[in-house]
């Protein structure tokens, strides 16, 4: 991953505009019904819909993506909703959060088996939640499948297996109208040593926090 990924996603987002309606993913909305706001981290946030939605609920939000173009759209969306998530331009291959810094980590439509399990387990505070949904079993067989690389599709039962340290709260594999997904909610159970704080990264939100991400 790296420069090529960034260029590819910048091109994909070239004509993207902020969503007219703020609509978070339903798995996220359902999973947080009884969870009070705290410190959250979105990985591969794209155009920022979920992060901005979290911020409007009072969550403190750090949102990471490799695409500066995507983050620029996210910044515009945030501005329209009068919230200030911290938008961090970083490659998740190299992004290292401070240990236990987040009460919530979310990931949607992104899969990196090598880096995400360690990164997420490190980032979550004791009792913190991971809400994760991405393409799952059945996706490649769909008539409307657009994924060219089957490596980006979860195997049956894979998400809980990627996070053995977390307690599984919910897991399902299901066919949505536009995609087939695996989706998971897990809770950090271990006591984490270290202290909460701000992770490294280049900010794109006018935040004064220093960056050192990639
Ligand atoms: C399919 S999009 C999903 C975006 C968003 N989570 C959503 O559900 O709409 C995948 C995202 O991953 C980001 N991405 C790809 N490789 C990355 C990397 N190495 N580090 C950080 N972000 C990356 C892309 O820029 C893109 O925004």
C-alpha cells in the first residue's frame, strides 16, 4: 500500500461531493443505541459520513484515511454539520495509535488482515467497542458485485477470528440490498497498560494537534 493507493483513491474521489443527507451505516446506528459518547476512531473513513454522524452525537472523533481528497470532502461535510472531527491523512500500514486511547473504533468497507487486528486491539481502551462491517461471504457471487479482488472479501466466520482478544458481542453474515457483508461488534476485555491521548497523523481539519503519522 502507499502512494499508489493514495493516488487511486484520490482519483476515485475526484468528483465526490459531501452527502446531502447525513446517513450513518445502519450497523453502526444499531450497535451504538445504548452507548454514551466518548473517544472514537474511524479507520479508512472515506468521505466521512459515519465520523461526522458520530461527531453530531457528541463523540470526539479521529478519522483516518489515506486519501486527502476523501478527507477534504469529509471536512466539508463536517463543516456543514458544525462539527470538528480530527481528520488524519495517514496510511494504515504505518498508523500507530496510542494504546487504549479510544472507547470506540469503527471500520466499514475496508479489510487489511495484516495491520488492523493489532492496530485496533492496541487502540481500544478496556471495555471499548469495535464496530466493523465489510464485504463478506456471497459478495463475489452477486450480480451487482463490483469487487475485482476476492482478497477483500471476508471468509465465513472470519471477523471474530481476526479479533480473538475481543469478546464477541454480535456477529452476523448477511445479504444487504447492495452488498453481502460480515459484521461484528466486539468488546476489549483486557486491561490495557499505557495512557490515553492523541495518536499520530497529519491533520486536515485545522486542528492544532501535531502529526507524525506515516
Ligand atoms: C471502500 S472505501 C470505504 C470508505 C468508508 N469507510 C465507507 O464505508 O464509505 C475504502 C477506503 O479505504 C481507504 N484506504 C485504502 N487504503 C488505505 C490505507 N492503506 N490507509 C488508509 N486508508 C486507506 C481509501 O482511501 C477509501 O477511503
